[in-house]
């Protein structure tokens, strides 16, 4: 650790003195990459997220606005979120998943939509909004950048976005796929979804119902086809059963308070 700190200090001083990156040996260049990537601002990370989402949309089967899946998502979320702040889209795939990105993008997989009632799907959208509002998606993108080839692209190009190649973005996708939200992050996103559901006037038990469905799918994942469809949903969003029980208790308490008031 001390060696890394000393190298980083040397790199910093050399960079301040106008030292040329290209002339450095590989070990020093790697530390330089890390140093420059660590200086990314939130705005830089969001710009990178937009480029990443555009790459993902091109690699996956992003459905057009007029598709029934997309129309269902748009109609369902009308008034639930600001479409200027959150950018919804649907990937046509049997995989059961959804994810949020630091730029406000939320992508829902049609395999998940097929298994969710409208209010349950709304709860999942609310959960992904929570990861954006609480900056979980931004931190995940920043950490994935630091751990991937993107940090080299950022450093070599001398800018926040740089010339991000497909291979660098692919490496970033692998790092993001393996990123797990903590239990506290999951709880906070569930709580955010619950509050939005209540404000919207929807079913207080929608979050718990959606999580119960996901937990049931996880329990049946010994079925090979289900395991494939689940994809990374349960590596990035763990403990659906425990979270469902927690949210069911919260919804029950809310309903009782409403009945007593």
C-alpha cells in the first residue's frame, strides 16, 4: 500500500510538472490511469453513462416507442416520473432484469414485464429510480470505470469521455454486471419505491408483491431455463425474499395507520 501511495505521489508531481504520459513505463502508466480516472466529476460520470447506455441500446434489441411493450411502460409511468429526467426503454429478451444508470436511464427487460402486473412493474421502476436518486447508480458507474479498461481510455485521451472503444465499453459492462448493491442500498431503494407508490395512489403492497414474485423465481432457478432468464438480476439485486417480508410489514403498518386515522 505504501508503495502505491508513493508511486501515486510521484505521478501526481510529474503530471503537475508537465510529464508526458506516453514516455512512462507500463506500471507508472497504470497508476496514472487510475489517478486521472479518480478525478472524474459527477458530470463526467453521467456523460460516460450516456455513452454506455447508447452502446448498450445498440447491442441489445431496444424496442421503438410504438412497440406495445414500450407503450405499456410509458402509459404506466405517466405521472409517476418525469420523462425529461428519466429515460425509459425496453429490451426485447426473455431475461428477467432491469437496471438504472447514472444518466437517469432505466432499462426494463420484456421478460420481466411479462411476469409483472402493472402495479408490480411500477414498483420496480420506483426501485430503479431510488438507485438513481440515492446516487447508487452513479457510484457503481464510477467504481466500474476505476476497475475497467475505461480508465485507460479516459487517461490516454486526456478527457473525461475520451475515445471510448467498444472493447472498453464491453469491459465496463462486465464490471457493472458484477457490481452488487449493498443491503442498505437495496432497502433505501425499496423505501423510495414505496413512498413513490403511496404518493401515486397505487397499491401499498406493490413493492412487496413484486419482490415476492422475484423471490419465487429465484427459488425455482434450479430450472435451467429460469436460471438463464434470471440473468444478473439477483447478483445485482440480492435477497428478494427478505426484502419482500420487510416491505410487506411496512405496507401492513401503513394500511393500519390509514384505517385508524
